[in-house]
C-alpha cells in the first residue's frame, strides 16, 4: 500500500483477489477456487489467511519493489563492469578464428 492508501495489483492478483474474496464470503468453495486459479486446495487456504488478516493488501506480493537476492549493489556493479567487459572482449577475440572457420563451412 502506498501513501495515498491505494494498492497496485497485477491482473493475476486481481483475479486471485476476486476468487479468494468469494471463498471467504462463502460464495465459492475451496475446491472450485482451486480449479479456477489452477492451484491446490491447500494453497487456497493459505491465501485466505492473509486476505482475512490484511484484506486485499494481504494478497499482493511482499517482494514488489525490493531488489532481488542476486542483485549486486551499485558500487560493486560499477567496479565489476569494466572487468566483465575485458573478459567479454578477450573471449570474442579468442573465438574470432573459430567463427571465421564456421562461416566458411568447414
């Protein structure tokens, strides 16, 4: 949720929200929701708990807006890029005779 109180959801999350809301309100059974979302019945139960606790915001991915686990910090990336460019250039130069050989059909 942002400062204005709005929630940004993907279309997939909106569909999930509608189905989970129907399950919580009793308009849809868990096995029907599982078929509709192509999930297991247990997963529907797992999705209902955060919805009941936090409303629609409970269904939104908590990882949104956060850097990935493998993402390098900005300063480390800045130091690593020149080294990687040198490695790429060296591998292209080493591969050049092979590429010419392949192009000739040998």
